[in-house]
């Protein structure tokens, strides 16, 4: 069928089709994770660190990769990931660990927000940002308990490596 022409939409039909196409593309863009769903970025990564969104295959993490709400972070072997959240908080996920950010709400204008995570195995270190200054701003769910993270530091004066617990207000 050489020389066949594609049908053309002109006049009202063409304008209607263009408007419908524009709305369809805008709707499709809304399905893709938006910047509003981005909770942070992988700021440091050692090999053997992976992430996946629900229904997506697992992929290896790299520095600078955006981290989204409900994304699973998994480390094996010597894997290690530091996630920098948009409020300045960080999660450092250690080797052999599994972490999901279940909820992340941050309103910088009001200075309010909350982060809720599930840690099913392994170790992690949390350093609080703006959200941690709110009462009940941080919650970590584990298979055996749910609580605000314990904040500890080494006491260099004791000489024995003892740990001192600090209340969450000091995050």
C-alpha cells in the first residue's frame, strides 16, 4: 500500500483528539512515582545493596538513586546503604538487613511530619532530622516490637565503650 495516507483529524475532531491525548498523557504521568512520593536518596552504598518497589524486580542500589515511599531496601553480604531523607534524617542500613519506609509525611512549612519504618531483620542506625523533633515523629516496627529508635552514643570518658541512652528530643 505504497503512498497510502494516514487519516487526518481536522477542525473540531482534531482539537478534541488533541485535548483527549493531552489528558491521557497527563493521567499516565500521574501513575509514575512523582517527586511527591520521593522520600530521599541513596547517599552512600556498598556492594550487595538492593531495592524494589512493590511489584517490581529488585535492582542494585547506586549512589544518587531516588528512594520512594514503600520501597524495600535489602542488603546481603557486606551490603550497606545510607538513605538521606528529605528532612535531613538518615537511615544507615547494615549488612543482612531488610527495611521498608512505610510512611513518610513532611511539611517543612509547619515543621511537622512522621516517618514509620518496618525492619524485619538486620541492623540500622537512625540519625534524626527535622521530623525526629516532633513528638511521635519516628516509629520503627520490628517483628517483636514497635517503638521510637533508641538513641545512643559512646561515652569517650568512661574508657570502657559504655553507651549512654539519650531521649529522642536530642535527635
